[in-house]
C-alpha cells in the first residue's frame, strides 16, 4: 500500500505578507515562532447539490481562499488553540483527553475533530501538545466549506507533528467518492457572491429533514419495485439494484410517488409498518415529530441533479464551441430544482441569482447547503469587470448589505491548490 507524507513546500516567510503577519501574531501570542504552517483550501460546489449523501457524485472546486495554521509542537501535553479573529475565543485542553461537545458548533470543535480523527485512525496515545494559531479567509456559514477546511487543516497539522504517513488508499476510502479531474473551460471564470444570509446547518432542522425525506423516498421506491426496502438507505442504491439509468429513475418516481406531501401514517401504510416501527426503526431522533414529508420532490431533485453532474462533466470533456452556455444552462436548471424541488433556497439567494444572470452570468445557482450562503456563477472572462461592478451596485450597494460587504462577499476565483505544509526556508 503506497504511503506518503504531507506535501511540503519551503518558503521565505518574509516574502509572503499573510504568513509574515501570522508569524508575528504567533510570536506575540505564544512568545515563540512557528515550526511550520499548514493550509487547506475552501471549496465551492459548482454543481451537484444535496446528492452526495444520497450516493451521487458532485463537482466541487478548491478555491483560493483557505485556512492557514501556524504550529509549534511543545513538550507538554497541552493543546493550545488561538484564532486571529477575535470573535473566536482561545481554547486549551489535554491532547490525550479530547472531549468534543457535539451539541455546540464551537470553532475549536472542528480542529479537535481533525486532531482526534488522526489520533484514532493510528491508535495513538501519549501525544505531544502544540500551540496553534488559526487564520481563515473563507467566509463562515457561506457554503464554501470553511469548517471542512479547518478539519482537514487540523488533521494535516497532527500528521505533520507526529511525522506520520497516510496511505493513499486510505485517503480515498475515507470518502465514498472517487476523485476524477474535470477540465473547466478556459474562456470563463467562476464568481462567488455571498448573500450575506448565514445559515448554520448544525442549528436547523431543515437539513436533517431533507436527509430523512431522501431516505424515506428511497425506501418507498424500493418497496414499489419489489426490492428489500428495509436495507435501503440511499436513492442511489435503488438505481444500482434496478440497473436502470437516471432518466429511467425519474420515470419510476413519477409512477411510484405523488407530488402531495406524505404524512407519517401514509408512509407507514406504503411500507406496511406501524407508526411505532417508523419512529424507532426508520426516523432519526430529530425527525420524530415531522408531520409531512415531500418525497416526490426530493427524489426528483436528486435524480435530476445527479444527471446534470454527469452532463456537466461530459460537456467539459467534449468542449463544444458553446461550452459556457451549455454549462450555464445546467447551473440554471440546478438552481430551479434546488429552489422548487428541494426547497433549500431563500429570497435573498433567488434575488442574487437573478441579478447575476441579468448582468452577464451564463448560469448562476446557490451553492453549499442553501438557505443562505453563496451563489456561484459562470461568467465569460471578457465580461468579468462589468459583471462585478454591476452586481456590487445592484445587490450590495442598494441595501444595508453594503455595511457588511467585504472583498470576501463578491469575488472571482479559479481552481486553487490543495492542502499543503509550509516550512520556513
């Protein structure tokens, strides 16, 4: 099994203003200098929303915005975490007694998840402590995976401190998806625009209900087609067991499910189980009291969105003359489905998408979980300057959003690099 250490690069810190500032802040905080730095990028999902947990591929792109951590191993067992953003308080704990409070989405818990994940993966004990200063320029709660970047960064920090190697095979195994490179069109750029509406997944029931609706839809479709429905958890499993195309699955959805919402009692009748069995064997604790489930809409979104991802990839590979227009059409269809079928948009996102299309985007859609956060738009490169100016005026300047507008609220981005360890040259 092939193993390798983290990718490393030697840099002259003084030539990189952000690293230099982080080094100075670290010295001010801990009275020493970092031994190394670790970065992990945020990412934007170009297309493929709310289908990964249903078993389907998505098309994310690493962005230039990232998490950066300055690190110094210490001889004690104390793990000390600090953040350059004063909104996030300092935290310290024993490196060998990590306790994560799952009820609170505190910033340091994401670091602890990455740290503890490596600890448990390698079965390690008696770990050394470390001082860490975190700096991020990924807008939080925006759908650009700031929390995932922090978890990845923390895992890489831990691997580096311990001098461990990760197997490539294991890295792939952690994820249910294979990674395949997709060449994006050169004549267009992707622009991220933040709606300035924050949606905290950990503090809402929306996301949990959608996950359960997809699971129930999978079970009802399986039952309709004579499959062993009680073992089915994901919509992709139904397609795989039937051996049919995504287009055929959309036809089965039309035959098997009705557009009007399902009550828990109707779900029970369809599956031939009692309400008690539904609650104890199927529903999660946080969906026990849900009164309606929109199974038709959720299944229709998932299968159609999965098909759009494959079409997007195919167009990128074939690169016809109207590639940007075709990709934009798919992104527009994706937003309509997210808005109408999955109901994970919000008025601000819909307004922002409309503005982006009005001022030159070939396609625009919400990205991330939705219910707030960001849009991603595909914009012809020669229209970028006017696009940015017009969207800024139409969405941010004409409202109190201008008070919270930052450079991070509206920016063009290109595929960024992956996770990396920086050593001072």
